[in-house]
C-alpha cells in the first residue's frame, strides 16, 4: 500500500517552460488536492477535486491547471512557469467525508529560474 | 480575511517535559480542527482531529483542546522525547473541502 505518490521529487524549470507534477493514490480516495508550501506562508490550497471529472479552485489557483479523469490520479499542470511558482508542492487525499484527515505525499521541490 | 496563527518561533523544551503548542484563528468558524506533524523534507502526517462540539481529544501522549470562544486550540505532548522534534501544523476546515493551514511551530526536544 503505497499511499500518495508524487513525482518527480525535484525539478528545475526555466521561466516559461511547462510541466506536469504527478500525483497518484491507491487508497480509493475521492478527495484529492494540491498545496504549495512556502517559508512563512504555510500550506496554501491550489486546486482540489471531490471525484473524477470534478475540480474546483483553492486559495491560489492562478497559473495552475488540474483535471481528474480517474479516481487514482490528480496531475497539476504549470502552463508557463514563473519564478513565483518556486515552492514545494504537496498532493493530499482523503475520503469524501467532510473534515477527514488528509494523507500527504512526500512533495515535489520545484525551482523556476 | 481568515487567519491562523501559530508561534513562528521554535519551541525548545527538555526531554520529559510537556510541550504545549498554540493555534489561534480569526474571522473563521471551523467545524473541524486538525493537527499534523511534519519532518524536514517530508509531507505532513495527521495526528489528531477535534470537532467544534468537542472540548478535548487524547491519543496516547497527545492531547488537543478546542475553545471556540477563545478561537484557540492547544496541542500538548506529554513526556516529550527527542523523537518528537518536528514542525507541528494546525489546520481548519468549516466543513467544506477547503482546509486552511497555519505556518507551523518547530519543536525541539532536548535530551
């Protein structure tokens, strides 16, 4: 039982490049979400999904796209990377019950030069 | 705007003592409050959940209190050990699927 798996662990991009951060979970969780963590800012919600085909915006969605075609996967796309997107990104999942505990992946450290 | 405050300064305590961490919030009415532990280079790990109608929750050496009048939660680790050294995050949700996290408090337990 792998839990929440994120790839890659580290990534360096140049400004304007695009990339996709991958997130997969094997717990049959309906709820999946993406956070970014910056020093002094805490974890901030980017996008979330409560099931396949359903996505919604969080606190800081600009510059990021998501889609949810399967229960297991929830990729995060950066269409045109900017230095302000340098951060550590975490994917989290849980059951659809409100207030449920989140299971986090190990994170992706992204640097945009 | 909604705000969660955790003591940004590191908390150093002696092994065997009780560590108490604070989470204060404003402009928010959470239905659920959670505490997570985060080690360097790792994702947060869930520790405890407390609901708005609960005053206290315990799990082994951990205790959480929730005072909706004071808009505050306290997180206690009794008989602390060096292995408890980590950053502890509080998170709130009003029952929607949006969770708001504090910045975390770094705890160091000295042997």
